[in-house]
């Protein structure tokens, strides 16, 4: 019995020592051993083998479950990121297509505006020379300063007004020894252009203006007019002050007029179709490269902004040209009746004489009109286009400080100069339109007995 116990113990220790070498057999015989009961030392030995293999199997199973969970999580995350990237790609593609469509439309609009702009031609009358936005006429004979200006007015122009260095150089090359529209007749040594503005810069000869005075038959004669002496002189230093009764040629100046040229509509349509087809091909080329999508989008945005600015500039230029056309063709329509002009639905007479306010009004009444009543900014700007200071139909003769128009209506819209009306020395009861003032603030009060030119206004077409 004791010998048997020792043999069993030895067998148990041998099985424990051999457990590491026969570890693989545990997995192979696990289910078989548990299903078939063993007796004695063999059962004890195999029982220890089963108990040492179970934790390894459990750990392996948990690792497999954990690995499966990680794989499923990564797969879900990958699919979500893939969906986000696809949505982003679709959004960027849609935005690119919209920008491309805007680019196509703006390109077509720009081309149309360029064609319209190219169809506008700036013209001057026959025998006139053009420089920038003005036309110039050089007389073929000589005469006094006053006669030269009268001739220019007959041509719907006036003696030349030089406002820039470039214009001075251009005008100096047209003729020699000619009159320009600069004088100090109104006030000695205060030089003004014929439109009442002061010269910004002068191109006088050395020593000019010298203010010499001549004594002739008991009268002082001043040099109140300016000629340009081009022969042998620097074109930037050739103004000379002379007597207005000298005989010289003269140069007239007026604004250019614009004419729209008509082109073949079919050719324009064909050219436009070719442009659209070319742009579609270009769009397909842009769609072929996804890697450069962001860069192309930025370029299109930049082009869009530039085209928008270009379109706005072209629209501004077109509007300015249209305004000039409207002003030239519709606003200042001339009639065969001398001295009359049309503005809107009314007719205006610009006098060439100077009389008191009451005599000026009487002249208007005899013409079937009355002194002008200014009710709007546009009418104010129209009167500003005249060539001299004029009476208007506004006075406070009946009651001091209560200004009324000649039709009895109260004054609502005003264009008084700064500080006016001031009733200087309590005798200024009539309103005069001063051309030398700011573009809109031109009204001043004067004594009604002063002699000034006038403007009549009528609702009926003059006979």
C-alpha cells in the first residue's frame, strides 16, 4: 500500500514537470478527456492539464472579441470619413460650377459692353480739330477780340478756354497770334475766362501781364485781352496782354458729340456663339482636374471680382456717354428763332443786351413770356450753361425779405450764394444769376436798376 502511494506521487510530479512540453496536447485532448473519466493517477494528471489550459483559451477568446470590436469601430469611422469627404467633394464641385457659370455670364456681359462702347464714335464738325473731349476751330481771317467771340457764339461755341498744360501745347500748335477767351474787362487785373471761371494756371511771356495804359484822344485805353504768340516762343510761355481792338485770328472751342455706329447683328451673334462654345470647352477642361479644384476656385473668385469692377466701370462710362447724348440731342434743342433754346417742355430766351430788371421783364412780356422761374436743380444747371450773368424772375420789391417769383408763387427751392441775400445798403430787391459762382450757388441780390442781361421763359413755342 505504501509502495503504491509512492508510485502515485512520483507519477504526479512527473506529469507536472512534463506539463510544459505537452502543452499542445491539452488543447487537442481537452474535450476528449473531459468526456472520458479516468481513474487513479492518470485522472489526477490529466485534470491538472485541463485546469492550466482554460485561462489561455479564455484570454484568446477575449482577444478575438476585442479585435473584432476594434475592426468594426475602425470600419465605421472609415465609412463616416469617406462619406464626409465625398460630401465635401460634391459641395466644392457645385461651388466651382456656380462660379464658372457666373464667370461665363460676366464674360459675356463684359464682351457685350465692350462692343457697345466700341460702337460709340466721338465726332467734331467738318473743319474742326478734336483734342480729348473738345473740338477746336481756327478762324481764317483776322478781327477784334469781340468780333472773334461773336463768331464763336454763332458756331454754338466760345473763345478757347485753356485748362491744362497739354491743352496749352495743343492749341499753340494750331495757329499763331490768335485770341483766347481770357480778359480782365469786368475788373482790371482780375483775369477771367469767358465762362466766368478764374484761370487755374497761366502761360504768360516773361514780363506779362505788364498793365501798360495808352492815352488816346483824352481817354485811357487798357490792354484787357489776351493773345497767344506762337511763332518763336516757348508754347508754355506765350500769352501776351494786348488791346482788344487789335486784329488777330481766333480759336473757338466746344464739346464733342457722340454718335452710335450700327453693326451687323448676325455677325455679332455668330461671334458670341463661338465665344460661348470656346468657354464651354474651357469649362470641360477645368472639370478634368480635381487636384487643382481649390486653386481654380480661387482663380475664378479673383476673376469674378475683377470682372465685376470692370463691369461697374463700363456701366459708369456708358451712363456718362448716354447722359452726354441726352444732353446733346434732347435737352438743349436749338430753334430757328434767334436766341431761344428748349429745355424739357419749356422755351428760354437768352438776351444779348443788358437792361434793368423791370425793363428786362417788360421785354419778356412783349415776347409772350416772363422772366425765368427756377424750380429744380436741373433747370438751375441749364441756366448755368449760358454765357453771362442774367436777371431771373425773383424779387422782394413788394415786401422786404419776402421773395416771390413773377407769377406770385412763393420761393421754395433756392440757390443763393453764401451770405446772400444781404440787401446791401437797403437797396437790393432783385435776384441775379452769377455765372462765376459755384455750380449751384449762383443767386445774388442787386439793385433792380442795374443793367444786366436776362433770361425769359415760356411754355409756348416761340413763333
